[in-house]
């Protein structure tokens, strides 16, 4: 065995192991004090890269959840305003029903009802103008789709909401192309007469749509036609004389579509050569094309979907509607009839780019509601001071109530089935992604304490061995003293 005093290899080896133990001890202390397995890139470079990407996603998802919750609150604000407008419409309808009772209501009461209607319309317009979330106005058209008629000779009104064919509406032309023309129920009565002034010799009764008419055997064809037309508002049927000699009576329903029929009974054969006759109208079917975020969408619009609706009032499954007039019904070629201007609110509902959604808020000014019931009329045009005005007002208000209910339904569906569902799914994604990130980045404290204890023992042992190694050169002194 050789002894050296200039170089103490055992001490150097013990010091090296002690230094390594101290380095590991320092890392263990860092992990225990921070609770993290990765405190610097050197601890786990690959793990750091993966965990930082996950942290970015987690932060983005957390903000997306808050965005979606803000969107829910915005939708609730808009829906609350629509609910108030619905309440106002119900009050207006009560006034219209009261005004239609002209046998009892005097002119002063009619004028009072009209004054109250004007006040209600001002309230509706105020709600449409002033409803906002923060500084963002919701119901004035800046966040919704507006459709304007460009072919008034064909179309009386157009309503296009924010969704068409399942896609979000964008700005551009609205075109229509006829598939099936609407028709009115019509019955040409079989008996013929020399002229319109010929006496109808048979006495008796005939019935049109449940209303009974009587002929005394001394009336002319013209007088019977006048009788039928006097009750047109009750039966829904108008009579006219066809031909110049001989002539016959033709019955036409006043309204287009399959909801409106003629049931005629003439057991005495006064003006018809059979005991009865029936006829049913046909609803219009048109293809309507509107630009959307997925390109131009073409959808079949069908008339007469609701009870007693005109076959010329075309609707789709999303509450969009077009009211044709007779010229529009007669035009078969594809024709531009309007322009849609699309505004929308955009919600960032995901952690990444292109994870957003747009929704067009409804436009609820009085001039935009109830446009599909009476040609050329909206809520803004209601006049309760006449019998006809009160009747039309009920139709317009009913249409506005239906329209507004559809708008509220669309908004509620977007809130419930999209926004609230998104919040729930994002919450699950955030939870699972955080669990994965924790597995990579967080320290296992039980294992780390066990490792720390081991390193403590190694450190103490290393220091003791180093002290012993430093004593080895002392053996040389013993040799010198022995000499």
C-alpha cells in the first residue's frame, strides 16, 4: 500500500459523492417547498414543453367559460326585454278586441284606445332602441339581421332572422323561385241564366260555409250575388257573375290556401245543378335563397302553415317569412325581391382561434313586427278607430305575438342548447386538462419526502466518510516519528 500526502484520492472521491448528494438535496428541497416536480427547464425539458402547452389551454378554457357566462347574461338581458314587449302586445290585443265591439264602444272610447296603443308602440320602440348590455345595443338592428323589400310589386313584407337553413345569415340579396302557385277555393255554380238581370225562379235556401241564404223566387241573379257579397266577411266567400249571356255565378274564397275552403249546399237547385259542391285552395311553395356564412342557402318556404293563415304567407322552420301578393304568386322565374343586411354579436367560446359563434339578435321596432298578416301593415300602422282597423289590428298583433314568440324561442334555444351547454363541456375539459397537467408538473409529496430522507442520510454519511478520508494522510506522520 502506497501513502501520499499531496493527493488524497479517497477524500476527493468522498467529496464528489457528497457534492452530488448536495445537488440532489437542493432539488428535493425545491420540489418540497414549491410542490412542483418541474421547477426549471432542466428538471424535465420534455415535460416542461408539454405542461406549458397545457397551461396555455387551461387559461384559455377558463376565459372561454367566463366569455360564455357573459354571453348567457347578455341573452338573458335581451330575453327580458322581449318578454316585456310580449306583455305589451297582449295588452294591445285586449284593446283591439274591445275596439272591435263597435255596437257598444263609442267614438271617445275608440280614440282613447288608439291613444293607449300609440303610447304602447312608443314603449316598444324605446325598448328596441335602449336595450343594451354594457355599451352594446341588442335589439335595434346593429346586432341583428334586417330584411328590406326591393320588389314591392311582388312581395308585401319579408322577415329574415339571424338563422336561415341552419346557418348564420350574412348580407346580400334575397331571391325567390316558384315551385307551386297558391290558389283560392273556387266553385262555378252549374245553373245558367240569360243575363245578370234574369229572375231566379226557384225559391228556397242555400248555404255557403255555414251561413244560410234565402231566395223568394222573385230575385235576379245580380241581387243574389249582392246578398252573398254582403256576408263575405262572415263566409269568407265572394260571388261574381261570369259570362255575358248566358251567365253563371262563380264563388271564390277571399283568401288563398288550403286552410280556406268553400262548402256549398243547394238542395233545391236554386243556383246550382247539384245538391252540394266543395273546393279547397292550394298553398304556395317557393324556393327562397339567402346568403349565409356557409354560402347561399336555398330553402322551401310553404304557405298556410298555421290555422287560418293565407297560402301566400310563406314560412320556413326558423320563423322566417315572406308575404307574397298576387303578382308575386303569378311569377314563376327566379327573382330578387329583397336585401338582407346582417349584423351579429360574436362570442369567443373556445380556447383557440376559430372557436367562436355568431348570433343575430332580433330587431323589435314596431315597424318590424306583425308584417306578415295584412299586406302593407305592421304594428306601427294599427288604427283602432274603425271596425276594419280593429279587425286588422287583431290579425297584425296575433302575427307579432307569434313572431316574437319565435324570436324568443330562438334566443332561448341558443342560450340553453349552445351557451349553457358550452359552459358545461368546457368545465369538464378544464378539469381533465388540469388533471393531466398536474400529473406532469406537480410533485408526489409522499415519494419526495421519502427521497429527501434518503438524501439526508447520504449527506450525513458522506460528511462522516469525508472526515475519515481526510485523516488518512496522518499515517505518514507515524512513519516519520518511527524513523
